[in-house]
C-alpha cells in the first residue's frame, strides 16, 4: 500500500502560507437610509445580518431611536425592516415599523428609494424625523 503522508505534508507546507494571507475585501450589498431630523441629514447604513437580535439602535436627537434590520437569509425570512422608537424615561417604545421584501422592487423612477419618504412625529416636542432607504454598495466601495 502506498503511503501518501509525505505528499500531504509537502502540500500542506507549500500552501499553508497562502492560508495566512488576508482575504480580499468583498463589497457587500447594504441598505442606506437617508435620515433627516432637526435640520441634520445623516446616512445610516446596514449590512446583512444572520440574526436580527444583535442589531443595535442609533440615537437620532434626544427622542428617536432608529434601527435597520437587513436579513437576506434564510430566504423565507429575507426582509428589510426599519424601526423607529421613542426614547422614553421608562424605556424605548416603538412608534414606527415598516417591513419591505428582499430584494425590494425596483425603484428606478422614485427619488425616495424602495421605502418612499416617511415622516415620523414626536408627540411631545413637535419634532419630525424623515427617512427613505435604498439598496446600495457599502460606503467605502462607492465612487
């Protein structure tokens, strides 16, 4: 019987340095939401996640909390969800939630992406948060 161990050892020693090289960065698809509040405009980006439970919220002003959950897999759960919560003294309270299919329908003629322009109002301070979202490459991969 032929002993293949020396060949396996030689192949391992030959290709092992290649395994230590960093993998090239792959530009992953993302959801970019354009958020306006109090005259300030921000771009909030979300990359795909395997579980929605670890997605954090972003504070917008002193009242709003903004959260995007972009889930591509499993196919049966593939959605883009946008949440806006009120930062209240007794804890966050949901005031807006929108669910969009993934992939979203083409929005070629819409100036406000696949979500359209959304307006959410503060009931206490009369403030308004506006947002709209589009599917795009990550910020660092854009021209």
